[in-house]
C-alpha cells in the first residue's frame, strides 16, 4: 500500500456514514457532499502529518460540518447566524452528545436515509443508480459516465436532475419508524441489485468498463449487511451478488462472445467469493424466512458448487424456481425455471411450460433464444430458425446477437446433409 493509499481507503470507507450524517445536518445533498469534500481536503493535509484519527468518520463529520458553518458565516460577512438556521445546521445534533460520540442507531439511520434518498420512488431507475454511485460511493462523474457508456455532460445532467427532484420532493429527515424502515430496506436492496445488473448485463466488449458497477454493488450490499446483520434477505442479496460475480472471468471468450454456463471454464471461477456466498446463504436459510434474494442465491450456490455441468442438481434448482414462482410470480422466473425443467423432464415439457408466456414476452430477447434452443433440441429446426431470427432482432448487445447466430449456423450445418440427400 502506498504512503497515501491508506487515506484513500479510509475516506472511501467513511464516506456513506459521513455524507449521511452531514445530510442530516444540512438537509441538502449538494451541501452535504460539499462539506464532505472540504473535510477530505483537510484530511489530506492533516492525516499524513498526525496520523489517522481514532474514528475517521466522526472526524470527517465534525470537520465537514464546522468548516461549512464557518464558510456560511464568512459569506455573511461575520454576521451571527439567525436563530432559525435549521437549513444550515441542526443545533440539537450539534449540541448533543450524539454529534461528539456517534451512536450506532444514528449511524444506521443516517446511511439508510442516504441510500433511501438515492432510490426515491420519484426518480427513474437510471437516475437512482447514478445518484447512488455519485453520492454514496463517491465515483466521479467521469467514472459513472464511462460505466454507462454516455458522455460526462449527459451523466452530469442526469445527476443534476436527480438532485433537483430530491430537493423538490420534501424528503423527510426524521428517524423512520419500523414499518417505513422495512419499506426503505426493500427499496435500497432493489436499487443495489439494479446497480449490479447494470454491470452484469454488459456485453463482452464493455464488460471490463462496467465491472466496477458489480464491485460497487457488492460493497454497498456488504455495507447494508453490516447495518442489518440479522436480515436474511440482505444476506441473500449479498450472497447472490457474490456468487454471480464469482463467474465474471469465465463469462466471455477472448473475442467478447458469451460463454454459456455449461461451457465455462470452472477453474476461472473465484473460489473465495463462492465460499463467502455459500456461507451467507446457509446462514440466511437457517432463519427460515425465505425471500426472493435468498432463493435466487440458493440457485446460484447450487450452480457454483457443481464441479462439472453434469454434477448440477437440476431437480433441486427446479424446486427452488417453483418456490420463487410462488412468492414472486413472473414470466421471467417461469422462463428461467423452464431451463431446469428441460434438464429434468426434457425440452418438450419445458416448451409446454413457456408457450403461455408468449404474449407477455413478445419483445423479450431471452424468450425467443430459449424457445429456439428447445425447438432445436426437438428437431423442429424451421420453427427454431424463426425463433432465433426474432431473438436477433431483439438482441440488446452484440454478444447476445453473436450467440444466437452461432445457433443459426449450427442449424444451417445440420440442414445441409438432409438438403443434399433430398436433391439426389
């Protein structure tokens, strides 16, 4: 670790707590972020000389708050602050012991409030993710723009619009009650899952650019798990992200083409992430309060623990998808279950399962890719070709399109001998 690397690590780790507390003081995202940046600048000058404080987050909160209040006073030409300065500083917090000695419950509520504001229901999902990556994670606009494959100007505008919506939404800052806390937790978990999927769903030619989104989602999930260590669904979410990310190095070939799970080089799978994910989902399941993240993580664990494709426990995966369908009915869940059904009961049973989904998934790439694969296994090649053609038309990435073309090429090769024989 370099001479200043420990400072960067400390600032990154303390950021959510510090920004969350500063947001409670100043009631404004821009003010909280600026106060934190001011504190970071002072840390870069002070810490190398005096060493790290015992509690870096508390140091940043106090320095950031005091520096901002001093700046406001200077801007007002040394005039005393008005008595109703709640927009500037929460005096109860400033004078109470809580500001001097951070309390565990406030720590949790501050970060949860910060995460919840970033996933405010009035914000579109793209703005939620961008705001969380900027405010909570501290990624630069340039880094976020690069991950989303847009210009810095476009991303800056997206974040600015999100902040404006939050400012106009009159978001409450008081400590949430138990019911609201539960609702917030579900919303935050969903937002973290969206961040991960933004990175995980990238194509081979953009995977390296968007990999940081997966890593940041895992960091946020671990943070949430530290705040709520006994919540089985947060254990499930963290386990799911770890298990999915463990296969990242094996998902694409050197040309960026998709490698299916059965064809992946399993020696490239990251065993420490798998071990951590499996341990977490085992712990979650002992709580006997199943939820969607836990079930999805259990499915991912079964895949990750199979040393070969043939060792995969497909009957158990089929049962788990059935449980997921029961608590979270979705045509996409049924489509995923069909893959397990095909392994257990054959492609005909799987095709029968997904046929009723056609009206709802008429514009979904994966539906036609999976349907084409089942039809090809059944030897219904013309129907398979039609399904694959539709899949290519709906492909979201070049890697998806290339994968389907591979199936079409195989169909062409299989049909040539029959065509030649028919022509004799």
